[in-house]
């Protein structure tokens, strides 16, 4: 698996990746914050953190499991409203 190869990611995939990153970050933030009661903060924090982490694995396999797009495919996808990263 070549993680340095350019990949084409659809806009909805990019949003899904961003949402899982946000859940992990928010969960980690709750784990170190002092705003909520300790038990509630730990429960919500771990739930968000682990959900984000667990959902990242299939997304990464989906994105990195594809063969890299050719130049023609990248141009066609960019014209169809997809974001290339």
C-alpha cells in the first residue's frame, strides 16, 4: 500500500474523514477538560474518542485500498464536483 501516491477523494468522503477527526478531537478534549463531572466527562469522552477511532479504520482502508487515479480520472472527477487530495 503506497500512502504517498495521490488519491482522489470525493467530497462526501472528505466530510466523513473530517467528522471522524472531529469526534476524536472532541472526545480527547473532553477527557482532559474539567467542565463536566468526572464520570460523565469520561463516559462521553471515551465514547466519542473510540467511535471516531473505530470509524477511521474502514474509511482509511476504503481510501488507501483503491488504486491511485490516473490523470484522466482526476480531471473527470474534478469536473464532477469531487475534491482531489
